[in-house]
C-alpha cells in the first residue's frame, strides 16, 4: 500500500472541523490523513509530492448543472456574443452583429467545401443569442446568405431555440401549414427559421440525427469535456440531460474508467415524452449497474419550461417586462405531476428545470403531492436554475426538504437584459437569490449550465458574491453571499445536491482524493478578483492532471 503526501502552501479543506492544512496523504485514491507534516507521517512511509508547495489546494470543484456536449460542441463553429475559450485553450472572439455571424458561418462552409464534405451535409454552429441585438431577430434571410442548398443549423446559447436556413426548413418539412407551437413566423405566415423549444426543433434534430447531443457522448466529446473541466478546476461534473441508452451508458462506463480520464461524471436521465409506467425507472436502474467510482448514474432530470432570455420561460403576473407573451410548457402540467410521482415513488432523486416562477410553482406542487402520497426522508429533490423564485417559494422549498441549484452566471451574461427587457428592475434584483436561500436554510449550489455559459465554478462563485452585470451594474446587493458561502456552494454544497457529499466536496479522511490546484488563495484575494484566481489543474483520485494552456 503506497502513500503519497501532497504538500501545499495552504489547503482549504471546506471541512469546518479542520478548515486549513498544509499536507494531505493519499492512499488507494482516497484521503488518508489531513494536517501538517507530523500528522501525515504517523501513517508510515510515504512519497512526498511537493510540486504544489507554492500553490493552494481546495476540494475538486463540482459543477452540479452542466452538459457533456460542452466538449463535443467545439467540433462546430462557435458564434456567440461573448469571447470563449475552447478545450485546447484557444480563445474564440465573440460576434457582435448578424454580419459577423454570417461571416464566420460562411468561412466554415467554405472549409467544408474545400475538405470535400458532401454538399448536403449540414453545417452546425452554436452559442448564438439574439437578445444582444435589440429587437432584431435572425432569420432565413441571413442564413441563406451562407447557403441556400446546404442545411444550416445554429443552436442558441440557451439550447432552447435554434435558427435554420430555408434548405433546412424544406428538408425538415416545416412550412406555413406546420402546426407546432414555437415556430416563429413572418407576418405572411411563412416560418422565419427561428424554432423555439424542443417540439418545434424536433423535426430538425431528427433531420440531423440529433448531432448536438451525440457529439457529447462520443469519445472525443467526452475527453474534450474532461479537458474543459481540468481547465476550470472541476473534478466532478453532471451531464444533466442524458438518454441513458445502452450505447450512451456503455460509452460513459468505458471512457470514464480510463485512468487518464480526469473527471467524475454524473449523468441524469431525462425521460422522453412517450415513456410511461415503470419503463423510466427501469432504464435508470439498468444504467446504475455500470456505475463505478468515476460514473454515477441514478438521478432524473425533468424540464418544465424554457429560457428567460428566449422568452420561453413560464412567468407569473405581471409577465415579461417588454410585453412578450408568456413562455412554453416544455412538459404539460399533468405530465410534470405524473413524472414526479413516478420517479419519486421509485426512490430516485429529481432535478427539475424551472426558470420562471410559474414553472417553480408547478414543480413545488408536484413534489408536495408526491411527498404526501409517498413520504420520504432526505429525498433532496432539487430545482435547477429556479431563477425567478420569490421568498415564499424558497420558504416552501425549505419546508419540503428540497435543494436548489441557482444559475448565478445569468447575473453577468444576461443581467442587463433582464433588468431592461425580460423582468424589469424589481424582479431582476431578486434573480438567482443565493442570499434568500442561505437565510431560509435551503441547501444550495450555483452553476454554469455549460455549454450555455462557460464551465468555470470560480467565475460562477464570483457572480454570486458580486452580482455584477456585464455593464457593471450591481443586481440585487442584498442577495450577495460571502466568498466562503460561494466556495461552499461549488464544493460541498454542490456535492450535497448530487447526494455525493459522503464521497466528494471537502478534503477529509476517507473521501476521494480530488483537489483543485490554484495559484492563489481565493479567500484572501479581493472578492472582485475571485474569478481571476488562476487554475493550475486538478487531482482526481490522487492522479494529477495539468490544465492545457496556449
């Protein structure tokens, strides 16, 4: 039995019984001892690894709401508004006009043609968000400038909308007579090429073979996801929409078992609309048989409504600030109740996407009804995003024993739009209310929803601490939390929402030897600089992974 002792300038354990240390001993991938040199030497001979002697260790950061496609999507052009760094460290510049989007797509189309890619093969891109372009909406007119023959599909940053060109509409069979909610139309009734929510997007995803999702489950996509995670100091991340098909589970089990794969993966099953009875629970149980120390299936994901910035979230009165109509029920209310009842009764933990406060009411109603029929202790059903919840809804979560995972990154990326366009000042100031969750005792974490926003828990923590929009406005000062509360949210808090706090989330004896390696101490830098603390890499199960750099 070999023991390795990692030495650091400081170790932030997130363990209240022993908040700081300088040495941590690791054996068989687990933490054997934590303390000073004398504490760890009592366990006998060891190999001392002092490469981190000038650095700071803390528990491996945990991303409680992300999607594995964050890796695979980098196989397609990025056309987002904000600059973004890829898995190899390359910085992609943001695009601030429709012309710039068209230019990048046209360049990608020329590359495909030069490479001999078939003329009818689709050009896929991702990251676009029209909310940054005022009242204008991209349509077939812009995308037809790239090609009128090759299908072009541009997934929005929210993943709840897409834009396509005329060739895609024709091949997907979408025209003025197609009766599906969410197909945007010109005044004459013809489709504009903007498709809102999953039902409207389904004919296109079927046409392209659901490639946006499939690249996330490819070996290249999963390995790129692990690279992105290492860059961000993340050692455990969710794939919060997964079909748990035999093919997907087999791929995840094989790839994550490779000792060179530096990430623990937690997939959540999203049941298809047609699934009924015990078919869903049976699929989750089948996937759980493949679990090992770096793969943890067993959670269930439900998506109730859409995106606030896409105006597809379901919000209560007085509705959207700019007068837009209310959003779309991704799941019909009756279906939400049925699914919550089914998976709760079967003993699974539910993670429920609710962006708007009307959707949050529905989810709370469904969980309360399920608990009345089948009481359960420590279920930890978690509302994901839950951006518009008010104090009464948080109090209700506390009474029901629920958790919440708040989308703090929205405060920076879309805070200005929420202030002046989607929600207005009063409601925008209470968005992603970490302060209220802490005050009312609702266990919480914060997240990026990568690839919606970049994977980076220190940035997410910075958002929750400072609540600063891209323009520098402080959005709801009373909802700010302390740096230590934010660091807890991206470590032990996130582990708690995943029911993995017995394994990860703090540096304590017996837990997995997962560490984030930092060049500076996040507890001593000014709170405004928390996002700028450099990440050197990670340690996963005692194995060191250095982040790729450009």
